């Protein structure tokens, strides 16, 4: 069977991510490319470092967990990913680069995006001192299923 040829799309999230690395003088190494493919190629994703490690392993590639953590940190710094801190032991990385909030179902360990226009925060943001700028508002709503 013929392999379907994927046309090169310079605007795919994967290609945009690689472009961003290059524009910050970060070399798109094989490891960074493998991780970028998993993170950005198939639409928006929520993934932990351990799950990413597992996906790399399934593709029969080897990238250490330490490298994965470092790369995730680097991608967050570049604005390619958003770290959603669930608690001190758990972070989920989100590749949706549109402004949004999160709904986290604790007992199912599931995270869902909430479009930012679904939450009205205007009335509750405390006054910001004149010398400071509001940079970001992050909201995680944590819920549990009813029988837990
Ligand atoms: Zn998200």
C-alpha cells in the first residue's frame, strides 16, 4: 500500500514549535523533535512528564525522564506549553496556546479546557498596584465525581 504523503504545512503546530526553537537559537535536536512531534502534531494535548516518557518508549526511542523534564520546562519558557500545577507532586502540560482555564476531575485524573470567556473574572481581580502589571490569571477548578 502506498504511504499517504503528508504535505508540508509551515503553519502546523509542530512546525511552528520548531521555528520558535530556532528563533531562540535552540537547536532542534532529534530528542526535541521527537518530543515536539508527540506534543504538537495531533491537536491540543494535556500530558504529564511520565506519560510523555511512556509515549517516547512506545515509539521505541530513548529519552531520559530528566531530559523530558528539562525540555518541558524549556517549552513552557518559550510559551509553547503551559504548565498546569495540580499540586506539589503533579503538573500537567497543556499544548493549547489559546487563553483558557482548566477543569480537573480529581478522582478520574482528567483535565478539560474551559474557554476563557466561560468564566467572568473581571469582578474579582484585586486592584493591582500601579507599578505592576497583571500578567496572567490562571484558574483550575477541581471537581470530584459524586460517589467519591
Ligand atoms: Zn489546557
